[in-house]
C-alpha cells in the first residue's frame, strides 16, 4: 500500500499557485540536487543504477531512489531541480490509479524521492504504446515515417499521414531495453518471439495490459485537458509468477503529453502541439545539433528551471493536486528516512 508522503520541509502551496523560480534556482545554487548517491546507500542492498533511478535489492525487496538526473536520447545530461520528487510522486499516483487494472510492484513510499517495491524479475523488453505519429528521436515513429518507412515494429502505416497526426488506433511498438549509455532498438512482436525474448502468450499478455492501462491513462488525461500521446511500460514477474508493472508509469520521462485545447489549431497551422513533458528539452538539444551521439551540450540554468516548472505543471495538471517540494537537504533526508547511516 502506498503510504502518505512525509511533509517535513515541504512548502505549503495552493493548486494554481506556481512554485517560485527562486526555489528551483536555490536548489541549483546550493547543490541540493540528487545526482549521485554515496557508497553508504549500498547498505540498502545490491546496487543497480539506471539513467535516472538507483535501485537497491535485498531479501526480496527493492528500494528505488529517483535521482534528479535528466536524460534524453538515452544520454544523461545533468540535473533538474526537484525532478526526482515529481517523478516519484507521479509514479505513485498512477500506480495507485491503475492498480485495479494491472497489479504493480509498489509496497510503500517512505520519501518524496524513494519507493519500496517487491523485487521482480524484469521482462527484458520495453512496451511502448503510441497513439500519434510523432517524435524527434532516431527511434521515433515519425522519424521512420519521414524517411519513407511504412512498416513500423510490424504495423502497417498508410501513405499521406502528417506529423503529429492521431493514429487509427493505439499500437504497441516494443523496443529492446538497452544498457545504460546505449540506445534502445525498435523491434516487432515477431522478432521478439523469434529471438526467444518472449513467448507469443507472454507478448499477448503484455500487449493487453499495456493497451488497457494506456486507454485508462488517456481517459484520465482527457479529463484534465491533456492528450496522453505515447508512453513506455516495463513489466516484471513477482515471486508468485504474476506479471506486474514496474519502474514508472505515465511520468514526463516515460510519456508525452499535449494540451488538448490547442492540438487541432496547431495541426491546422503545421505547428508542433503545445507539450507538457520533456519534449521541449529534446527539441532544444536538436537545435544545438545533438541527437544522442557525441558529447551533449551543457544545460543552461534557465533551461533547467524551465524544465523543472514544466515537470511540476505536469504533476499538478495530471493529479489535480498542488506540488509541495520538500526543500530539506536531499541526501541527509534520504539517509534518515531510509535508515542509512551517514
């Protein structure tokens, strides 16, 4: 059961009252962000660090600490103020909302940036669900379509479609889960089965669960004036054998959101839809000539603050709750709440 988040050090706010930019800038200036975790956290268990999350496994339980690292094009770029708190809060919200549809790995939420979960055996494929023809990365469906491909992950696409157009139906386009620093690769259902990654029966189960949760997410997002455009899910097996959702769900890192009220107008003018995710960060990187290869450009502070504000806006628009950042120094706070000796 997801516990209530601790409120010590939190700034009280009303929904609709923006978090002052000074709060985000202070976190940057005071080096109060979680970029890396010291060796003392290894007391939580065997460590595995992904691009954003640090995982610690011991005795059938996994502790996930969501850092403030930000990545794009599968490359870690730096940190965003309070990003970890937003992602953990949103994941907790969505896991609770979708639990009646698909079980998940959550046990409790002991801190704004941490989650205790059941240790699951990950299924080594990312289940990407897409509802629109969009994207800017090398693995996006629009990039493939623009270069003339009309089959994407086994799905046939008609000629004459436009960028950002809604697909005839939501589709599952799997990708292999790359190691940290590598790029994911698009694959089809048939390729996964032929390579022995999953069985046909397991893929059918993953597809059914992913489409069900995505449809629910689209419905809830629509009630908040948003379009849930695409997302990626990760699944694992609990010790009892049940396939459950793991990692994160419907966060700005794993999903694309657009504002519903301006979508048609943007399409009619040939503009990019107004987004509420980190797509603007990807577009900035592309404008700097970076698409995942070579050294990434340094993120200026004003961009990091803008990104933080967008993350917070996503949290508030999706949940209908005010985001109250916990401004207590992150590392000492995490040590105390997770029982890690300093």
